[in-house]
């Protein structure tokens, strides 16, 4: 059985789903190198999504902080505002080829849900999106967008009412409607072949970034930094550089209220091995294997598991995984707005925050490339509230 | 011959189907859980499927999800499940008991340690809905030497080729999922069910038990006419949920008894 990255991955799912997973893998293997399929995806990515996305050099931040040059890969400038559309589009086309007329998806931040609703509207496919009720409350603009786009949005009140619970409900829907439904998973997680398919569809980010940095600098970057929720934007950009050992790859997870606080979402930093939602990988669990609650200000990072390939890359040492807490992410969010005129998603702000710490420690010739996975319009309320809370604490003399 | 195989053989002699009852340990609470399980055994269940409650049960519908969450919140864990089996065995319950639970509960405990302790407690086998046979080799290697049965699923979506491989790996019985979906009470059984069972019958000599959606005595009667066992879970949980604390044990006894009396093998006209 393939479907493993070293010991990680697999397909630990109900027997009922096996046929669909096998069909998906089979069809994917058949079309992935098919010129017509690739051309179809490429054309829509160009004319509808707006690829290639720019690589933006930052000027003001390096001049203020000193240290390395900073570049942002601008996935926030895609249509719908995050990298999620790359995968949503290609998978929806694949589902259509398999003959599925209905798509179910989960969403955390709402970016994947919006992307799926958008491509379903574009391709004329029925669309159901599951979203945790807590996430829906904190990402209201995306809830409205999904509804406008014609998605049947179903709120999930089970469990912690966040991303994991939305995935759980989407899987149950899929088990019940196997015949006509494709589950359009939005990150490089879950059972084989999803981690592989999603990573492939996101690799366009790394391919473009690699060419663009060569064009701008005539060489590879020294560091590539990306936030890691399930791990799709990170694996997308890392894939452009995995075979270049001189490029250091950094995955940034959510430390929530603090990495030592037990209120975080950083399985690659603090987790242990287990099976979560179909895949053997690092996860957050208690001594009896129950999945632990997670905490992050960024809904897209608020997940107790991680894609199996990241677990593999951690253990092999190729990628270093670290974490950034809510406060640092909020500060980076604000700083990038003020200093460079770019409004990042709270998820992406974790990668930015790490880069802001890293760059000043490096020499001026060095290059740090950050994947700006999405834009922060969806996060305005959350972020402003959070920043006001921080300001209040500072006024009260609490060190933040 | 394992306790499970013996049970099916004896029932076959009597021309009866097996009644297999699912209940999570610790439901509705830890105080009465053990006595409810004993009541189920005493009222005629032929095999007991003891749920090791997991808070994220992806193959279960709302009824079992809720029951398992309640059991987890009551503090139920795998150690308590093992202890419960030990106590049931000590009090003379000889009914085959299989653990039904999700991969990660077992993996976190350690498969080697689990297998040894399960045998010592008196567990006969495992049903793991998120462990398809293709992923199960390491598990079979740990469980088989202890004589534990590992029971695999067949679904209406399982291809014939795949079914041929699954039936080779299973022991005890095969769990035939009546319909694509999650667990939960349903009004009627799918029309394709007898054909599905008939087809598996061509491929395996293992006993075939049907689960998912079997909700009342009529369903049990129908399933018993073409399969070797009927599995009931959500329907019993609903009985427990609706009962008062004074009557719950009595209600459970009455319900299980009623289901058991429907397992005599008779030809059933489908309406
Ligand atoms: C903008 C953005 N970045 C990152 C993520 C995290 O997902 P992943 O780790 O799969 O890239 C999300 C998820 O919703 C997102 O919306």
C-alpha cells in the first residue's frame, strides 16, 4: 500500500469510503499528466484566479529593522484572497471528471469554503460547506460570501465547533452520499490520497516563487517561511525548494496563548504520534488518545492534526517547525498593514511574525521568502478587537 | 474455536440468528453502566459490542456521537472499559464481548499492552470502524497471537475484488454495513441488502452480521432470515435516553428480550 510518507499517512477511514478514495487516486493518476487537464487548470488559474501571483520585495520593513531582504509571495492577491483556490479549482475539475455532481467541503477560516463555493458556481456544481459555529461567528464576512455564492452552508455545533468538527461532519456527509458526492478537502491532511493531491495542486506556489526569486535576485532564497495549519500553503511553497538543501524551510504553527500554555494548535512542536481524521501523523491528544482542544486566533490554524508529509519532513529534519503566539501574530498583522500597506490574513501573520523576528538576525545579503497565504479582510473584527485588548493590557502595564 | 465462533455455531444448530448489542461503556453514567451491560447479556444478547467511547467517532451518527461524548465526559477511558469486562466476567457473564472503538484509542494505549490486557480481562475481539483491512496488518500481527478476533467491515461500496481480500483477513464474523452512511436509527432496511449478503456468502464461510440502521424487532426478524447476526446500537441508546433512572434497566431488558425473540430463522416476505 502506498500513501505513506515514511511511517506517516495512510487511510484510516470507514470501509464505505475506500471505493471513493481509490477512485479518486486512480482518476488523479490518470489525469495529472494529461495535457488537456493541465491546460484547463492552467487557463482558469490564469484568467480567473489571476496567477501568477506577484513576488513583492519589502522596502520599509528591512530599512527599519535591518537584516535580511524580505519577499512576500502574494497568495492574498488571488481571486477569493487565499491560496485555497489553487486546490479547490483543480480538485473540483477532477471531481467533475469522476462524474460527481455534488461537492462537500469543510472550512475553518472560511477561505477554503469561499474558494469551493466560487469554483462550484463557476463550474455549475452543487456545493455544501460545513463550518464550525464558533468559526462562523468569527469569520462573518466569509459566511456571507459563501451564501451569496450559492453554497448550502451548514453550521456544525458538535465538539469545539471549529475546523476539526467541520471536517468530521463533511466526512459523515460523504459516507452517506458516496455515490454522487466528492469531498473537496481543503488542506494537505486526511486519508490518502488527499495529502498528496492537495500538495500537488498547491505546488504552483513554489514553482512560481522559485522562478520569481531567480528573476529578482539571480539566486535561491536562504529561508522560506510559511504558516502551517493543515499544511497546504506550506507544502505548496516548500515543494519548490525541497531539493535545494541550502534553502532553510521553516513551518510556523499557532502557539495560541503560548506554546507552554496548553492552549495552542502546534502538534508539530508539542504533539505526539497518532491517528487523526484518517492519517497517522503528529497530533494533540491526551493519554487515552482523545483529541485535545486547540486554541488560535487564526481559525485556519486551529487544528489538532497536521498533514502527514509535514510529520515526515519534521522527523527527517528537512523542515524546522516552530510557533508564533496570538499576540505576536496580531502585532505582525498590524505592522505589515502600517508599514507596507498589506493586510495579511491572521494565519499568514504567523509566518510574517516569524520572519520579522528572523530577518534582523541575518546579514543584509540574505533573503527570506515568506508565503503570504491570504488576505485579512475576513479578520478585521477579530484583529481590531484583539489589538484593542493588547493596547488595554499595555496601558495597564502588563507586559505583552 | 473462539468464543465468538462457538456462539455462532450453537445458534446455527438452533436455527437462530445472533443478536449483537452495542452499548458504550460509561453510558448513561458509570454507576449503572455495568449493571446495564449485565442486563443486556441476561436478556438474550448473544454477543456484546462494548463501545470504547471516542469523542470524535467519524463513522457514527448523532445518537452514538452524543452517547460516546457523554461517556467520555463521565470519565470513561480504556482502563475503565477493561475493568468493566473483568468485573462482568468475574460475575459469571460468559457472553462473547468485543470492543468497538476507534484506532487512536487503541494506538495511544499501545497495541501490545492492549492485546495482553484485553485477553486477561476476557475480551474476545475488536471492531475498529476506521481500520480498513488494507491498513490492518500490524494490528493483526499484535492481536492474532493472543487469540483475539479482529472483525472487519464490508460495505455496499466494497468492490468484489476487495471483498475477496477482506474476507481472508477477518476472523470471528464479518460486519456487513447495511447501507452507505453512518450509524443511526432508520425506518426501513435497504432493498439491496439481501442481495449484498448473498453475494458475500459466496465469498466467505465466516458468519455474516448486519449492522447500521437495524432499529426494531421487525428489522431483526428480516435480517435473521438471510444473515447470521443482527447488530443493534442506536435504537437501544434511544431507549436508554428516553427511560427514567428507575425504569432504565427494566426498559433495556424488555427491549433486548423483544429483539432476541425475533432472531428465530423464519422466511420473511418482504413488503
Ligand atoms: C489564509 C490562510 N492561510 C493558511 C491557512 C492554513 O491552512 P494550510 O496550513 O492548509 O495552508 C488557511 C486556512 O484556512 C488560510 O485561510
